[in-house]
């Protein structure tokens, strides 16, 4: 279809600590440099978030809500210790499959492209053909042009600080830089597979660029901010030492083992991470057990912090197999469940099928039926949240972005500005926070 | 967490030496072990016999496999790989296991990676170095005691005591282990294993210009629509500017034809299946890996006379053409039986589906245009010739 040319403008007028007015608007023509909108805005009274000024996000990988918070016995710390300390969002949904599009939605509100929903095996520049409603970039590719903004741009403009902490980034300096680690534009992304230990890299390198959304925006990588703020996780300890050294927005991506992406968590031979750890929820739980206490003990968190633990996407899918003419086709189907009226965006279709040819006699079809990334759940901890809170209000990654933007009083990017999308509200924050 | 096992302490033996000095002392004695033929049952074979430094620590001639044992007449089953460039960068053997079962299925690019030897069965060099000491087609020692006795008689026995302690010979197993660790240090530290003196290195440093044919060859080599060689034999500099190693250490199943020069291949029931045996034992149950061998570095490849794990080809031109024409003109590579070409004949019939059809140019089918024309093959050969280090001698026929 011919792309619509336009630009969505959403702005939250944040006033005081009591209430704000949300203006949900349409879009103005491309190049329009005004914050008003072409159509009348709907006024919606929403409560202002509490006086949070430090947000910490830890994103884990590929687990369904039913597994993480239901049947699994591998995450006792998350379920037994952290959930009772804060709020469990039982209807929190991912926004896509298979990984990268989720991360991008969390910090920019941009929806999937054909490439980001396939994890951008090549670090291709985004070929922009237009911008449509809700600021959605139309085109193909991975690395958004400078005019497509992300949360760090907003925070910097508003005078807030941010840093993204990527575990393992730069462990192998031949693989990626220790700051702003990405391969050259249009090159094959060599970080798609974890690197096991070697004599030259004794710890191995399980950094994955596709789990680092910050490198997919020219508005970040073309500035010194990227080297300064997209750093190895080993910088976090020092940064947590004082309020003044702790960024207002902290995004933490564990390595491919510590985020649960790799390994089944059992410790069975051949079913763990490339370092030999069991992986899965077992190892991500250990990661949380290492880092969450440090965060919760930091002066910045104690002062006005919010910790969010979420998952990029769910992993639940169904399998069918069919054979014909000597060719076996195994079809894996993600339901792609979503919430909150999530929109598809201009660049992909649903249902969508990706085909992976393994041999002349075997093919895998990966089918995604719906627009979403299925239900994952999320956990929030803060002094502004009553321990033991459980909210069944539907949220997704766009809600997360909107909530963070509201906290820092900046406008809503992309689908964070979707009409009617609810930020975390009174179901999450204790009333004393309002 | 695995351990590299490299952190052994030597300070007790040389308490005043710095860590660097101690390490270098170990490497120095490791060099003596590496070049010592007296450690073999024949008394005539050292590590360097097959891994000749004059030939990039690869084979000195075009024998598909080399022979060892007490009389140097017991043939091996695989070609000798070069030891240059890869040793310190070879990751432990691994195969990513995503927790998501769906991702495990569709991630066709996620393949086993790393480990030493063609089948990746050793994670460390000291582990790898132990095997030829006892392997029948190689140094063929009867047991650890036999090696320890030879070490005790070696002219560098005093150096072993100096580095590892006066009591190092008290335990046969202990001294052999220490000697292997020393070999490992030599292989990791000695500059002769990574000289970076090829024309291609000079080109990367802006100190040389590729000829038109070499430059075209580099382009065909790298282009995914042409040779696609660079997909595994990585040719782009690292993020830190480090020069490429021409391998990504991944495993692949190119289905190289059976090599009847190898005596073991005379037995129709014998198949060298790489990851799933017979030399590697722990993955025998994983039939998907059968026929897969680790991608070797192509540095110094033009100086070799033996290619692929079984040494089936003896010219680089043949090896490149195999990639281009395997499925377009299979009759040029595979034998006929009852008039029909037996495709992928070095795999058992039930496992011939493991032959790589995913990675170009192996995706092409009979009747398709070749990925490279004859002229482009010559260009690729010209480029590959730029990967030869300044000190390397061409292998003998």
C-alpha cells in the first residue's frame, strides 16, 4: 500500500503531582513543526504518576506468563521474593515476535518491521518512505533515521540522564566495541550467536545486539551519547553508588544466558548456555538475585526509584507437522496475542509466515497469527507500590514506554501515544503516591 | 562455568619471576616439547613433524593423511590442519541451546561452533595435545609412564624442573600434564603462530594494493550472491580493527567426496562423520551433526596441497570448484554406481540428507547457473594467494 505521509504528535501536559491532562491527537503533515494536531484532541483525565525520578528496567527473554509465574520451579527468587515486594502485572503483553521488535517498541513506540521482527541478522539502515499516524516510520530495515526519536532523546532534551547497561558487551573487542556495540551499517550482525570462552576471551561473549535497542537509532548512535551511555554492565556497580551518579533511566540487558534466552535451566548436558551454566529461568533468577539487591540498596532507588522486570516476549507456540512429496514441513504457530488495542503498524501483516529451509526434505514455517508477542507478565517494585499488589489491568511494552514518559513528563512516542492506551495507574501505585 | 585450566600456579617454582617471565619460561619449555621427536614411540615424530612451522604449522606435503606409530607406517584418517592464527581464538565447543523450543528449531544459522580438531572434541590445547602422544597413527606411546620416562631423559628435563619445581618428575601423570600445559603456552604465546605478514594483511593496513584480479576475487569471495565464502571464512576486520582469521569456527557439512587415498576408507562400513564419530564420542546420538566438520582458517591455504578434512582435493582450484559445482555437476566429484552418481558418498545413505543445502552456493540445484564463472574462480584463487604469510613455503606435492 502507498504509505501515508504524516506525523503523529502526542503530548502529555504534566502538571504538578496530582493530575494531568492527556491530549490524544491524530497526525499532522510531514515536516510540521508544531505540537498541535490536525484533529480535535480528546481530553482524558489521568492521574499523574508518583514522584519517581529513577526508573530501572531489567528485560529478560522468551518466557510465557504461565511458565514464569505459574508452573516453573526455576525462578523462586522472582516469584517468592520479588513478586511479594511489589506489583505483579498479570496481564502484561509483549508487542511482537521474535525479539528485537519488542525492545524497540519499549524505547520508541515503533512497531515491527519485516526486519526487526526477524531480529535483523544484517544491521541494515532503515529505508524511510514516510511517517504515518502515531509517528510510525514506514519502510524496511533496522536502524531508524535520525528524525525517529527514542526515549533517550526525550530524556536528554528534558534534562534527565540515561544509561543502558549491556552485559558482556565488548568482552571480545574483535566482536563488538565495549561501548555502543554494533557492527557497521549494512553488515552481518556477528553477535547473533553467543561466543563461548576461548584463551583470548576467557569469559566468552554473550552480548546480543538485537537485545540492545539503543543501537537501532541514528538519533543515538550518531552522537557521542551512545559511547557515553550504552556501556557494559560492569559500570553499573559504580553508577549505583550515589544519587548523582545514577542515571534517571537505567536499562539493563543481561547476556544471552543471564536473560534466560539460552539454556533450559535444568543443567542437563548440552542444554545449557555456551559457558556451561544452566540458563533459562534458573540463571535469570540468579542474575536477579545478584543485581536486584544492589539496585534496591542504591541511594537513587531508595530516594525515588522504580524497578521494572519484564520479558521481551512469550515463548508459547503450537506445533504441527505435515509431509508431502518427500518434504516435511513443521509449522510452529505463535498466537501473537495482544492487549490494549495494539495496532499492527504500517510495515508488517498478520498472519505472517517465515520459512526456514533446513534441507531439501525439511522446512520449518514460523507463523505469527496476531499482532502481539503474547502474555509475559511483569513485576514492578518501588516504595510507591504496595507490596503484594496484583493488577490484572492489561498492559504492554507501549504502556511501559508511556508510563516512563509520564514519569519524566515527556511526550508519548509512537504507539505509546495510541489513543486510549493506559499507563500504569492507581492499580499499580499506592494511593499515597498520588 | 567452565574453566580454561590455564591458571596453574608457577610462582612456587620461580618465586621471583614476574607473571610474564614465568609464563614465557613455560612457553620456552613448551617449544622444546613441541619439537621433540624423542617423545614418540618411533623416536622420529614430533608435533612439528605434521604441524611444520615452515608450512604455517600445517602439513609439509600433499599426503591426504600422514602416518605414524612405532614404524611410521600407521596411517591416520584426517588431513593435518594448520595451527596458525586460530588457537587463542578458538572458543570452547558449543552449540547454542535457546530455551525456546521454537527458536531451537528455526534458528538454522545456529550451528555447533568451536573446539579443537576437525570435530571440536577438545576444548583446550593441553587436552588436545595429549591425544597425539598416545594415538596409534601418531606418536603412539603406550601410556603416561612411557611419556614421563622420555621427558625425564630429554635434554630439557632441567628446564621442566626449573619451571614446575624440582619434584615435577615425582608423578608421571603430573609431569606429562605440565609438559602439555607448556605446549599450550608455547602455542598461545609464540609470535610464529600469528605473524600477520601476508599481502592481505598489508592491504588491510593500507600498505599494499591488491591486483585487479585479487580485488575481484575478494569481492566474489565475500558476496553472498557469489561465492559467499566470507559467511564462514570471515574476511572483514574485527570491531577493534583486528585482522580477520578467515574462519568463524562453525561446523558445516559440505559432503566432500570419499577419499580412497585413505586406507580406512577401503572399508565400506567405515565413515568419518565428524561431530558424531568415530573419533568424537559424545555426540554419536545426534544424527543431525553427522558429517559436520569445523570450518578451517583459509590463511595460508594457497600453500597447502591437501584440502578438507579428508584431504580429498589436492589443488585449491579443485576445492573451490567443488563449492561452485557440487550440485550442478555432481558427476565431476562423486562416483557412479550402476550408472547413477552416488551423491555425498562419504556419508552413509541414511545421513546424506545432512549435506549442506542451506548455505550458498550449496543452495543451487542442477541446471542453475554457477555461483562463480571460470574466470571468477581464478579471481578467487588470486585473492586466496594473498593470504600466504611471508615466511611460508609451498607444500611439496
